[in-house]
């Protein structure tokens, strides 16, 4: 970490670039991160900002699809297709591996082994299909392009902010891999990430706080399952927490503003 006001902002710029490079396929600027693992932990505060960018791009594609006359179902699929292109299916991969490991392994060691396998199994495929169906249906019922844009931005920010939940509650399940590199983020980074999540919820008014609560419950469920069966978190647990929280946020938005 660099000293002085200029150094402080330079560090934050590098952390934002690291978050962008980690969570998306978008080009990031040149980064002088020093200890990269420590910088990844400090970059947690920037994850919601990257989520807002992904949600904004996805929402804009939905608006464009509606503008050219596509029906709601196709517009929703276009939005989700753009989202996975931007992120490289990063969180989807985490959810699929997590579900395959938890569902297919007989013990902790086997579950972790399965989660490292690049092949997808029945549990992972089913989880992905259901997550896409739920997100597509939620966007269809929201209908209004501007509302979809705002909800996608808020859900993207909240989902990434919820990555803080397993990081705070659990220790790494193993000492190698992406998860261990993001371990032990400093409390200012954790607090900033959660504050960004609260701010995103407030974009939708008072009901937005219930949207945030539903997302946190989803991430908490993933966290408790990971603690019970894995003894900690991995990168796949973090990805599963983020995507589950985002799906829960969209479902709550659908229940409150759908077909409005």
C-alpha cells in the first residue's frame, strides 16, 4: 500500500481494476498491485461497483431489445446472454461446481475434489437451468425497461456485496485456489461493500431493503451449507453466494413490481 492522499487513491484505482479483471471479461487498466493476494482481499469494496456495471450493461441490452420490438421473453434472454458474456459465466461456474460438489460427494474431501473438476454434473446443470429460468421469468414480469435496468443494477451490486458474508463467517476450506487469495479482507473493505449493497437497495425505495434482506438470506444459506459440508469457503462458494443472492433479489423484485 502506498502512502499519502495520492497513494490512497492510486491503491483504490488498482483495487477497482483488480475487481474488474477478476469478475468480468472487460478490459482493465494497468495495475500496480504489489502483493496481489492481499490486494484482492482489499478489493472487496469494489465488487458491488463491478456488479453495477454488469447490471447496467445487461439492463441496457434489455432496453435495446425492447426498443427494436423483441418480445419480453427474448429481451430477458438477450439481457442474460449479455451478462454472461461480460462476466465469462464466472458466478455461474461457481454455482454449478458448488452444487455438484455438495450433491455428489460422500465426504468433505470428495466434495472439494468434485468442485475442482471442470466437468459439469447433474446437480450443477440443474442449478444453472433453474437459475436462468428464474431470472428470465423475473425480468419478463418486471416488463418496464427502466425498471428492469434499475433492478439489474441493484441486484448486481447486492449480489457482489453478499460475497462478504461467507468471507466474514468462514475460513478458507483449503489454502490454495482463488478463495484463499481473497481471504481475510480488512473491515473497511467489508463495511464499504455492505454499504454499497444498502445503497443499491435504496435505489428501489423502502421495499429495496427487503430485497437486500432476501439476497442476504440466500447468501447465508449457501454459507451455512458450506460450513456444514466443506468446513469453510472456496472460490466456488463465493460465486454461488453472489449468484444465489442476485437471483433472490430478482425474485423479490418480481414479487413486488412484476406486471406493474
